[in-house]
């Protein structure tokens, strides 16, 4: 189950929010709008830290840290390639969402439209503009904190696995994705500099299950 959390977090104590100034009400949303409409493709390294809710008797929350690389091509293609502490690949090719676990030699395939509508991955890599995001999320801006401009996105559909998403930008650069799921688990992804010189095409996001891998279609 822990090995599947990367997919749940992306497809499935929080930062405090202060009273908003008029400037803050627009700055974070402007950063998000600029990112959605102005960045059509790219690649960035990331570090993801997952914190589980405290159990009875626990004094310290359990955390897991993983690392990898994120690639995307709007409007509907992306890849998360986890490299540490174990390998895992999540690919959206425009029709199908693929999850490949090399250790299990297993591939899970799901219809992309059924999985990504209210998820962080769709928000970052699929939505073309702020108007499209507002169809699936209720957006609000947070005060500048830690040098970042923040936006909170709450899915309008309440039957998903994501409770809320917070997105942090620094001078136009996507830096933090903070996800809280419906089970109280928090996943914080911190991105390195975005390489926008990539020349991706749809072919870069094709996925072919490895020979001999078990393929589960859901």
C-alpha cells in the first residue's frame, strides 16, 4: 500500500493562512495563471515527503521521502519518474494513466479521464488556464509566506481522495505542491528549477508495458 501512495497523492500541520491584503488576493492567482497559460512543457527534479497522521500512542509522525523527475506536455501528458528509494513510473499519455512498478514487474492501466479530473497532476499538467481550473476547483489566495506566493485549490467534487492542494510559487517558478488527502496524509513536493528548453512531443509520453510484466486494467 505504501508503494502506491505516490499515485494516490498525485491522483488521489498545514501552512497557516492569514487575512488577505488586496494584493495577496491576486498575486498568487496571477502566478498560477501565468504558469498555466505560459508554460506548455517542461522538466524538473522533485523531492516528495509524505507524512502520515499520528496514530494513538505516537509522539512523532511517520514520514517517507522519495525523489524523482517530473515531465509534462500540455494539455494532457505527463510523467513522474521516481528513482529513490525505489523506482516507480506514472505516465499519462492522453488516454491512459499508467503506473509501472519495476520491483513487482506490474503495470496498472486506468482510463485517464476517469482518474485525473480533480487531482494535482491534472491541475499542473492538463489545465490550459485559470478558467479551466475553476471548473474543478475552488481557488483562494494565501499571503506571501517563506518568500512564496500561495494558492489553495479545493476540489469541488467531494468524493475523491484529495482534500485540498496548496501551490507555492517563487518569482514565477513553481516550487511547492502541498497535498492533503481524505485520510489525513500530507504529501509535500518541492521542485527544482524548471527546464523549459525541452522539445517534447506526444511520442515522448507513450508507454509500452515491459515484456513479461503483469498488466492490470481497471
